[in-house]
C-alpha cells in the first residue's frame, strides 16, 4: 500500500498560481502512474491530470489544459501540480492518486487509481 500526502493548497485570487505537492511512500514510486483529481462541493470527483511512471507522458482535462502542469521527481517520490491563471471554478479539494498496478496506462477516471491522499483545499476568489 502506498501512502500519499498532499500539500500546497490555499486561498488565491483569480489569475493567481499555486503549486501542489504530493509525497509518496511505501511503494516503488517510479513504476506507478500518478494522477490529480478534484472534487467541488456537490459534484463528483473529476480528473485533472496524470503522468506516466517515467514522466515522459502527461494528460490533462480540457478544463485545465494550458493552465496546469503535472510533473514528478522520482528521486524524491513526489508529484507536483503547478496551477496557473486560476479561476473560481477551479475551487475544489484536490487529491493525489496512485495507479493500482505498476507500469499501467490508466484511463482518466478514479477507478484505475487504488491509493489516494487526504486532499488539499484550493479556493480561488473572484
């Protein structure tokens, strides 16, 4: 089982930036796809971004494409989400997730991810 701990959330004005971090432990981090999801009040959890185990491939939801960047540092067992040009509709709890199995290409849905962090709140004011 992998443990994931997110950090970096907070309150920011529209147009601002935040960088989320997710520290992982308990598995060979470099062999797993990592993802970021978010959940706003009253809404389902939605895909934001994912990155392959090597970091060579990244995928984004259309709503964040061009504004968010996912990256990872396998030497430090950490995945990042750099968020720019933030909008009030980006307000949500953001979750880091790890794929269920190693060396697996997963879809942009929660079902392929077996471990989750506790979440970090991001609030964007208008």
